[in-house]
C-alpha cells in the first residue's frame, strides 16, 4: 500500500482521497508525508474511541498498521524520486493503483486490522447502521474537501487533488475485487467477531 501511494504521489497528479489531507499538510509544514499520515491515523483512532465509547484490541492494531505504514511511505519517497515523462506517469498511476488494490485485498482479507481511516468507516457503519459504501463515499468527500481548502488557502493550488485522485476512487475497488477473485485464499476466517453494533464482543478473538 505504501509503494502504491508513493507511485501515485510521484506522478504529481494528486493522491488518493485518504492521503490528500496528509499530503496537503506536508506541503505547508515541515512534516513528511509519512509523519502526516501517522498523525491522521492517530486522529482516526481517537475518533473510533469516541464513536465506540471504549478502547478495543482492534483499535490498538490499527495504530500498529499506521505507524510502520507512515515510515514506509517516507522510505519509499526517499528511494523513488524520478523525473517522469508523460507515459511513465501514466504507467506509474496504473501500477500504483493496482499495487494499492493488492495491499487492500491482502490486509482486508486477513480480517484482523485495517488502516485507521478504513476501520473508522467500518466502526461508523456498524454503530449507526449505515451502508459502508455510503460512509466511505462521504468520508472520501470530506478528506478531499479538507485537502482542497488547505491547498487553496496555503498554496492557491490543488496540488493534492487531481487525476490520480479520481482514478484512485474509480479503480482501486475494481483492483481489490480482481485480486480477491484471482486469489480467493486471501480471504481468511474473521479474527474478530461482533454480535451487534453496540455489543460487547468486539475485540474478542474468534475461534
């Protein structure tokens, strides 16, 4: 997922909606993209705790995803900084989205822990009985809106939102579905079980 994010970033055509806010913040502060991403993950975990009104093992595991993910983003940003021509940017865009899709399929297939923004969507969907697709769509719109506001106020541009952002929204889910279909064994039995939206079984490992 970190490699896919960096491939999108290096096209300079924008990033995925979830990454748009950290990217906008990194553009106007001394924070790296990876550090800004870690902060976003921590904020999303805090929102999970507010919505759930309790701390769970799964919330802790989302932090365990976010911190190394942020450091990997910075590592790959340092390693991969080429001067791409148009066709190379197109290839980087497609490959980046495909790799992100594979990463999402792998991490969601284990049904153990997700990046904090995605887990926050799941928590809101479960607690308020809303369709996850609708929650994700609204969340993505909020991330993009915040990034646009930050960019317009600070740099008077839309540096974090562009072709890559739109392509990521349209294609990532398709690649996730493709990889789950090609590699059905990616899907594992659930590690956590939930009785209901407010049940006490969350955070209990399933047998």
